């Protein structure tokens, strides 16, 4: 490494650049960077120069520092091998983007399979829009979304979840994830605290932390978040918002009781924070329990309701929406504009047409019927496995089962064992904000598997649980 | 305003909340907040409490402070009146989202009109995809985009702009704006400096500043950015990247000379910054001049090429792309995933089919023919007006003319006068990062007007230029 002290480029930038290049070119065999004193002596520069260079490297995620120990290089993947996929492997498998290994039974993905998509009806809607609107269909719609679709969604909300919201308070987004990203853009200032359920959806955490939020997990219980802890965290951290899923929470599958919903609203009103309510599965309810979203109880415009149609309709249509509190309506719409101007007006028109023609009811009844059958089968099969010490709380809806493992079985080891036996599952640990609490779960999804696969998959799981697990030690784990 | 000193909520938060509510409810008649000393005395609290409350209000854009003068309330619009449109009025008119006033001639919007959209051909592609792929068309594609489309685009780049880029280094985005947003997400850390042409595209500035970038404008000249100043700014600020449009820059319509392109690349290599090259109009070239993008000269992976198809194809298809330097490929793809998972696989398949069927060539030849006619007409008409002291440099491509006004005519006053006479134009000032430099221009777009409207519009402009402008004083201006 050589520095040019006459250059216009500050020395710390030169040091930073040199080390960055070495890291990217895999030239550094050591895991640890030299100490600040050693390197500054070696290069004949001030300590501060090295401190600033290391800081920059850490900011940019090339290294991490361990207090009292030193600065370490993060493992860099070689992009030519497309190994960025490895790092987010699990996340991609879960969202259905990365195909699971061939011949493997897919208990990992919560994306629906294509055979449940109402293609014939949607094609009719698409063609009708083309014939009716011609080129108009491909102009920009309003930023907040094609007005007739916002009207249809307002009606949809009233009919399905019993709450009234004006079409002007609805923003159409390109799926639920974009809703999260835009909310993060609008609400989070660098350094803000926000609260999430623990465990929670990793895609939400990624959107929040990219804005510099400090994310604090609040344990999730069978009937919703731990209210006592939530209250003390709210007092301590003054969060901008709390992010929750009131029905069939991901990954736990738990739904909130009416009391907990009420308690959260009261807290939000008292301490003046927003509640982001993410809803992607409410429509898949197999029981008669009250699944009213929190938003329907919100009288003070404190709840931002985000809905994704990816799981209950089709991911490729990329349509979701966000309800907008009047206070920040303008800011959220501006954030949408600088994000991608608008969502596709053509797909919005087609989805509006689909809803207006009345196709929705038939579709949602059909998928409920199909998933209910799969749900009944997988729970029946799983119940047999309780003798091995596993347990779960029947969600009676949604697409997954959250299975608690007995203490002696580690979810990561079980994941590896299953993988070797052509069964894809998700170790629960990947959903937790930290590892300090009880996280010994696996998540089994039944959305993307046939009846035969459910029976075979549970049989594979049984054969593994029957035998004590070998300790797999340092085996490769494609962690999130 | 009353404070609860026994509450768990810090006093400065209480003060902040109270003032915020008063602002939102329009209860504060004064424009200026009380001085820190006066308010702390009145409330019986420490100065620091008020300082922190005011800081928070400023961070959240409710107030702004003027050094040595005090803290002022920003004008808050009432969201029920949808007046968020007012603030960004001009920007929305320009992007074609907000319809211009009825009976007005539209020299403002650079969006194409629907009659130029190749609806029949695109419908064939859509239907073919539905018949061929069925439900598969609505699954998630790869995050970086549907592989065959990336292949088609790689071929498109080679055929049209003479540069080779592997399909694995292409990311499909939902339009060019999303490309900018994702690049900002990946590259900008809070407080980073970045350089832009001055004037430039306001949507880019919005995406960059939302990530906390310090944006510095470098004057734009007839043959590209001011290289001497660029060099000195690069030395001074060590920018993360520079954002430029090499062909038919927005708003100036200027294109870069080969020499300036070379000089920028050399600088980027020497000082190690990225060049974001935004291309949305290269395909509309009426002359034979070399319009090769900078990217085709880039041997060291320093140029990130962003392409939008909104202006040259259809905005509603929401397809654009970004080329990915290997060094940050993984980070950009991750940023895309947390932004909206993927862009619509269905529209990507249809656009791929459209390109493969060979429809593109016919389409782009047609729009070139149409726009060339309009270009010839508007320049012929405008030339007549040079007697009134206006001037412009013929861009010989693109969708706009950047007209320099004589000193005695102010672009804002001219804008207002035109508006009263049913002519929509854009005052150049809205595109500048500051007002310290020569910014007395108007931009006239000919993309959305008929031949008759061009003639009539220029006649209106002439009738205004013929008469000395009345001073309009404080008239309402829907500024960006």
C-alpha cells in the first residue's frame, strides 16, 4: 500500500481506497485488519487517518469492528458467481423467487403456485382494458393510483373488512414491499427508533434499516405482541412507529386478540406514534374468529394499513396499497413520486376491471377451499409428530405452521438435515432481530405443495426426528 | 400550551408535539415562532428544551430557521384540498401526470401522447405471453429481471448503442426513476456529496436528497458540463458520483461532445467516483451526429447507465433498466429486492416478446418521423421570434427547445403571462439547484402538441413578447 502525500485526495480516503480494493480483489488473507497504531506507524501517518479510513470502511459495510478486539473484514462474495443469491438465499426461497432445489419438497416458500392464478378471468380484464382504453391505458395515472381502482379498493375494504376509507386516502403501490419502502422513506429519519414484532418479516427490517432506523424487537405472543414490554419500550425509545401483522403474523402465524388490538391503539394515541399494519393473509381464514384489521378500529388516523395481493392473488400483478393518514398524506405521495413516478396504469386498470366484474369473490373462495384442504392435511400429519416433542398453535388460516422444536433439537441442524433429505424448510432463527431469546422453531408452509408432497414431507421430517441428530458443526448455512 | 413535567415524555418532545399540532391545525397566525429565550421563559423550561424542540420541527420540515433572525413556520397545505399537487404542480405537469388546464396548449409536458403508442403490436405481445406462459407469467421473475428480457436488452444495447454488456450486469427496474431511487439507496450515505449538472432533472435531485446527499450543481455548457469546474469540485468534495445526461440533457437539450465524455471518464478513473448516465432520449436523434452513450467508452466499470423507455415507448409499461458495475452489483440487486421485490414479470415478458418479434425498429422509426416533423415546425416558427431577443441552440433531437430570454424578460413573469393566455410552458428556473447563476430560460416541449397547436402556441408567445410585460408582482407560482 503506498500513499501519495502530495495528492489532493485526503490520506484517509487513500487508505480507505487501498484497503477496499484489496478486500474486493480478495487480496487480504487475514480476517483481521492491522491495529490502528500498527498501520499508522507502518504508513507513517497520523492515528486519526487510519481511524477515519476504518470508519468509512465500516460505514460501507466492508468491515465490522468488535469492541476491545479490532476490525474485521466481512466476507465478500464474488459477484461473477452470482453469489449475492447465497447471502439472501433463504429470503429468496421464502418469497418464491429462488426455486428450491429440484426433487425437493417445498415447505419453504409462501408464494402461491401458478395453478391457483385466475388467468382466464384476468386475461379477459386485460383485453377489455386494451379494447376500451387503447393507448390511454399506458399513460401515467395519478401518482396515488388510477382513481377508479382506488374507488374499487375503498369498496373492497368496506365489504371485506368493514372499514370505510375515502379513495383519496389510498395510495396504490407496486406490491406490499413498496408500501413498506415508501413508508420508511416518509417517516424514518436517520437514527430514529422503531419497534417491530420479534420474530418478524425480514423484508420489512431491510427496508427500515436502509433508512438508518434503530430496530427494536418486542416479543410476539400467542395473542399478539407483548403489551407490557411494548409499553416500556415505547416510553424508553419514543418510536416513530411500530410495525405489526395482526392476522397470521409472519412467521409465527399468530393473530391478535381484540383486547391487544385495543391496547395498541390506546398506546398509539397516548404516545403519538404510528402503527404500520401489514396485511397479506387476512383473506385466508378457515375459521369464524374475528379477523377485523386494527385499521377498522382506528378513529384517530394512527394506523397505516398496508395490503399486498401477492399471496392471495398473484405476485406478478405487483399491486398493493397503503392507507394514508391525512397528516402525512402529501409526504407519502411525494415519496411515491420520487420512487417510481407511478405504478403501472395498465395493470391498475386491469385489476380494477377484475374487481368490478365481480371475479374476486369466486377467486378468494376457491383459494380458501384449496388451502383449507392442505391445512387440514398438514395439521393432521403434524399431530402424529407431537410424540417427538414438537408442538404448534393451530393458526386456522394463512399459509404456514410455526412449529416449536424440543430443546435438544436445533433448528439450524434440523434445516441442514432436511436439506440433505430433499425437504426445504425455514429455520425460525432467520426471522428474529437477535438471538437472545427462545427462537427454536421451524416454519412449514403448505401453499406450494400438493397433498402427496405434504404427506411425504412430514414423513421425511418424522424419519429425521426419530433419529437423534448428528451434530453438523460448521456446515454451510445460507442465512438471511 | 401546557407541559406535564411529571410525564415520561421528555419536555422537548412535548413542546415539539404541541407546536406541531398548532401548525397542522392552522392555529398559529404568526409566521414566526417565538424566540428561544421568550418561549423557555414563558414555559418555565430550559433553553435547551426549546432548542431541541425547534430542531426536531425543522428536521421534520415544519419550520425553517434563518440565521440571526429566527424560526419560521413553513406554509402547510390542507391535504383535504389535495393541494400537495400545487407544490409539485410544475413537476407533475412536466411529467404528464397532471393534465394541463383545458383549452391550454401544452408546451410543458415531455410525455408522449397516447396516439403514438404501438397498442396493436403490444397487445399481440401481451396475449401471446398469456397464451404461452399461463399462470407462470404472474410468478416472481428473478430480482434483477426476467432473464430473456435481460438478454434482449443486452442485444438492444449492442445493436443501438454499440456497447456490449452481459445480461447478468443488467437490472430491470420499474422505469428510470426507480433506477435513480435504487442507485441512491445503494450508493448514498447520509451526508455524502454528489455532483449534478446545473440545471438538471428535479426528480433525480429529489431521489438523491431523500437519502441525505449534499447536491452540488456544476454549470452545463453547450457541449456538456463545465469540465474545469467539475474537476475542482471533484477535488474539493470527493463526490460519490456525478449524475449526467449525455444526450439531449434535461432541461437544456444539450448533448456532450466526444472530448467532454472522454474527460469525464478520465476524471472518474483518476478520482474513483461513479458516473450515473441517465438516458431517456438518445433514440430520438434527427441528425447524424455521434450520440454514443458514455457507457460505451467505459472500460473500467465506472459508468452506471440508466435507461427509461417512458418517453420513447410508453410510460405505463413501467420498464427501464440499469447497468451494474461488478463491484456493487450485489448491493444494487439487494436494494431492488427491498424496494419492491421485483418489477412485474408479466410486463417484462410482454416487452421481451415485443422486442424479439422485431416491433421496436418500426416503432422507433415512426416516432422519429413524427417528432422530426414537429421539431422542424417549432424551430421554423421560433426563428421568427429571434427579433424579440430570444435565442436557442438547435438540439436536433429529443422533445424540447431550451429558449434563452432577453435580459428584460423574466421567465417566471413570462410563464404567468402565458398561463393567462392558455399556453403552458416551463420557466427554466425550476431546474436549477440555486438561483445564483444565469437561469433566464423557458423550456418548450413539442412532444404533446399537434402542428396547429405549435403554430398557435408560438403565435401566442409572439404576441406576449411583442408587448412589454407587466410586472406581475406576487402572483401565485406553482413552483417545484
